[in-house]
């Protein structure tokens, strides 16, 4: 990993201002030619019914370390200049922002691929637990095979 890569990782209950976060990343990596971001939201509908809120729990210390490792893996694989990752925890109403993953690079392809890689790994490797609450009652969200399959596309040939 290039030691000059800017990495800023947060796990927090507070909402975030995406525009502000992207401006901060842009300012920290002025040589960037590309800035790519993904924002995940709490859906209003789940496979169980109408969703009113989601409770996201984590393992403090371990979660931040896992996110840092995912960002470092991306920085080893792509020529990134910067990464900003925020994941919220706590009780989040439907349509709330949950996660921001943003990358900067000299060129768009690296920024796109690294952003997708980090989201796919975050969904399967970071220690978060999600409980959906809605008209169906409460339901803990289980790992999905589709998330694991998405992660497999990033496996390097042996």
C-alpha cells in the first residue's frame, strides 16, 4: 500500500453530510482525477414486509479494525489516493443513511472498482448485526448468499 493514501474510517451513531464528507476527501487528495462514492440507505420495505427502522449493532474496536483492513486491502490492489468510510450504528429510521464509502484515485476505473470491492467486503467481513423492525415485528437479518457471491468476484487467482 502506498503510505501516502489518506484513510479516514468512522463508526458512529450520528448521521453524516455526504457533500461535506466528499469535500473533505477531495481536499485531502487534491491530485485526484476521480472521486466515487456509494451511500447505503435503510430500505422502507424488506423481504418481511414494511420496515419502520433498523437497529445496527457492532463490536467496538473489532469493527473499526475490520473496516480499516478492508480499506487497506483496497489501497494495496488499486492506486488509490484516499478512502472515506462511515458506517452508522444504533436505531435508524427507514430512509436513513447507513454507510458511505468514497474513494479517490487518479483515474475513474480504480476509484469505481475499489469502492465496489470495499462495499462487497464490508457486507460480508465487518462485524455488524442488523435487526429490522416493522409491521412484521422484529427480525435479525441473516447473511445473504448474494453478498458472499458478490465478494467472490474480487478473489485473486492463485
